[in-house]
């Protein structure tokens, strides 16, 4: 999919998109659940000036969500009232325990994007960046171990979360938002944003992303939720792509391997296309 095809239907610039919502007397009650991707970490505005999800971990103050995150773009396009519960570092269990408290019988729309953090994937990426090479095999083995957990362990956690969403928001339309690939299938030349990883590491990370998205899509279908596929639209625009929609290794580190502003814009468009095909 060409960049123009995605950005031409941008939520930011397509002023006509909210007209349907404006014509209705009812305001859509929208709750966004999820992790740092749903929170817009890496998109700026404000910049998450931290090496991890915490501004002050002792005071449990997390880096702030971006005003450019796709839930905010979608809510503006819909003319919806957004209750943004996503936060950096969330996993499935934290989402179920804390974020779903915002759901009620009057909730009309839920987006949920969570699962990537459940088995320490971000820590593995840091280890891969620091020690690959020379410890490529260790990096790849850790990534492959997480990929197996996405297939074997994550489904049960998602089922518990999705049942909770259905129970607390029985009248809501629920969209499970998938994740774009972080890196391209092969190692890149003259670009260090992907950690200068060899092709075997790229393939391991792409495979883990596939296993994660396959699980999300399968469990969404079982629960009657819609799945938002992100991989195709981001193809060629991963880290070191042209252009990049995913940040490479960044400073501060928390921005690394997260969608940038354009990537968040694309995610918003993909959600919109499922809502308003």
C-alpha cells in the first residue's frame, strides 16, 4: 500500500470524516485500552522523556500519553467522547485489572491493543541491541521463546480480558488492534536504527510479530470482535524503511521501536476503515 493511499485518507487532514458523527444527537462513548502503542509513545507531543515507561517509578508516575495517539485521532473523527485508559508498559493482566474499570453498559466503542508486553519482549530487544552481535544466538533464542508464548500462553490471558470487556460493555463494538512489524524481514545496509542486526534476528522478530498478531486475530474472532490488521499497511515502512513509520533505536529509549506520528496517523486510518468501511 503506497504511503499516499494511507495518508490521503488521514484522520488529521480529512475534515469530512467526522460529518456522520456531527449529524447525530448521540455522542459515541469510546474507551481506549492498551499499552504504549495505543498510548502513542514515540509519536511525540509530549515527548516521553524517559528511558522506560516511568517519569518517577517510586511515585508511579508514567510517561504521558501522546496527543497524537490513534485513539485521539479516531475520537476526533467520530466526534466521540474518549476515555483513554491506555498506558505505557501495560500487559493483558494490567489492562484487565485496571483499564477495564472504565467500561460500562453505555460504552459504545472499545479499542484494545495489548499483548506485546506480556513476556518481556521490550527487555529482550534491549538485550539484543546491547549484545547482538556477538551474542546473536542468545538474542534469537529469547525472541523465539517469546514467540512460542504468544502462541501457547497468550490466548488464555486474552480470553479472560475479552470476556471481561464483553461483560462490562455488552453493548459496545470492540476492535482488537494488531501490531505492525518493527523491522523488515532482512538486515539493512547503512542503517543502524534497527540495531545493525543480522537477517536471522530480523526474521525472528518478524516471526514473533506474526505469532502475536495471529493470536490476537484468532481470539478476537472467537469473541465476536473485529480485528484491525496493521502489518500490510506498514510493509516497507518499518525501522529503516523509506519512509519510516516506526522509530528505530532512539534517545530517549522509550521511543524506540514504536510508531512515530505518521505511524500513529496510519493506525488511526486503519481503525477508521474498520469502523467506517
